């Protein structure tokens, strides 16, 4: 393909031009039967067709060759392979990217990807102007960029999604060479996982703290990290820098969910994660019965949860004065046994001061005889018959602290023997672990 070489041809400056007025129509070979004459094909029309083809060949970087009759096809194939029309260079700033294409885009084209060479790394939420209008730039999970997803001199693959931002549309960053990618949370074994999903057991905590010096309606829990899940066996979401307050006087997230709390009962505290808003939260449930590790009916949107505390309540349905470290809760001593009997075989004791969720109990046994020379034996165990028995023998009086891994919820077993005099025993609980 090349421009015309012929007798009586003229240079561009002398070429015929299109008429200034007239109705665009189609050519005809004419029809003698109807006295319709054939169309006189003007020179400007030949010139127009010639340059429409010629300019495509030049734009593709080819050298016009009058002996080659496939240059238009070659030019189209070359431009498709080279994607020369959808590659641009960023001329904006960090977090505010600007790119101009040739030919210029006047409006975003849905679903058509393009590449840009990035000039600056982003440090947070970002925008892109590719048409003269600034639009939001989000990641592959359709969330705002956090920082580091665009790197200087990286090559970014982007497309326009008109359904995002409530139908207003957003540019979506699919990939940037040299940068981490934003992906949605994994929900099946073969899915790629987000960083916070890679490790973690539901309800696991790192440096969890909570403390109340006096009974109150609100409780604040902080932790370096908390593990939540949408279901047991599912991927974990690790919540960093957890700091949430719950109240017994409000409902929903930050308050009570489900069955009302019971006076002198227990409140299960759940950490929660909302993937849509990318926010942390917490709520409480009635935990007089066993509170599951993952909440059964969390508030709408809070799809990942983890049980991180079960706190005692007083008769006014307030959190009692206590403190929590990790999953261990301590409080002022509560008596659960005061007796003068000496059961010769393991006898059960109900521990109503601790919740069903308690896996371990801590406390103290103190016993004595009115005969100061009497030989006394006292023992406590989580099982009947005794297996993990804690036992001590004394003369006249004695005592011992205990820490027992519970086998049956809220239950331990004890027995005692006294050689002479009147026996007396008091036992108290100082805390438990969930």
C-alpha cells in the first residue's frame, strides 16, 4: 500500500476537498430504465479512502510499500499485539494518578483493561484521571487502596468497572509489578488467602487485657491480635490492635445480641469483623449456657467472630469487678464450700461462680480440726474416681491452692478425713480460664 502514483496526480496542497454542503449518501452504477445516471466518483473521496488506510499503516510503524497488498491487515495485527492504544505513562502524583492516551479517552470504557507506567508509589486511598475526570481507584477486592499497591516504575494493569461506587463506577487495579495485590478474603480451600487469613485459631489472642476496679455496665478489651472466623474450620481473620468496648445497656454491635443477659449470670464477649466496611467490633451474648467459639447469630454484616471472654455479671446485670489477661479471668474470692463433713469418697461440688465455658479453675482450700494434734487429709480432683488429684495432709490445720483442668463443666470432686475433733473446711474460687 502506498499513495497514488499516476499521470495528472497532484500534491496534497492541490488535492480536491470535500463539499462544504450536501447530504451524505451512497454511490450507484445507475439504471437506464429509470434514467438514473451513475455516480460520478469525486477525487476527494478516493483521497479520503486512500489516507484512511495509509494513516493506519503509518501509525503501526510500517513503511508504505506499493507492492504489498496486505499492509492494512499487518498494521491492525501489529497494533493489537503491541497494544499501543491502551498504554500510557503516569504524570500525576502519589495517590493522584494521571495518564493520557492516544487517541484521547473522553470517557471510561467499561471492562477494557489498559496499562500505565507508575511514577509514584501510593501511600493510601488513590484516584486516577484518564479522561479529564478524577475517578476512584480501588483494588482487586473492590476496596480502597491502603498503601503500597502502586510502586514507582511499576507497570499497573487497570480497568473501569461501571457497577462499583453505587453505579458511579471506579477504576480497578488488577496488578502492579513489584507491588502486593489486594484480594478478597478466601472462602474455600483453593482460594488465595489474605495476609491476616494465613494463620490463627478462632478466639486466639495476643496480650488481651481487660480490667474493672468496680462493677459497671461497660467493658473495654484490648489486644495486639485477635483471631476470628466465619465458621469453624474456615479461614481465620487476624484483627490487629484490637480495642473495643461493649455495654450491657445497648443492643447490637457494641452491646447485647440475642437473648437478654441474666442477673448474676455470665456475658460472652465476641470480637467481630465486618469485611464490607473493613472494621472491627465486639458484642456480648447471654453465656449462662455454653457460648460457642464462633457466634451463631452475629449482627448483620459482622460475618467473622471469635469468643474472647466470658465475664461474670452481678445481680444488677453489670460486669463484676475483675481483670482478664489472655483467656484467664481473676476476681475477688468467692466461697463455694463451707462444711464440717468428711466425705470418704469423691463427692461433687457445683462451681456456679464460673461459667460453663471455663476449662480451668483456680482457688484455695483451707481446713482445720478443733483437735490441734489431729491428722487431717483433704483432696480435690476434676474426676471421679480421682485422677488428677491434689491432696495435702496436715496436723490441726492446713490449706493449699489449686488449679484444675475441668473435665465436667462447673464441677469438681473432693473428699476428706479427720482423725479427731470437729472438722471444718472452706474453699473458694479466685478465677478461671476459658
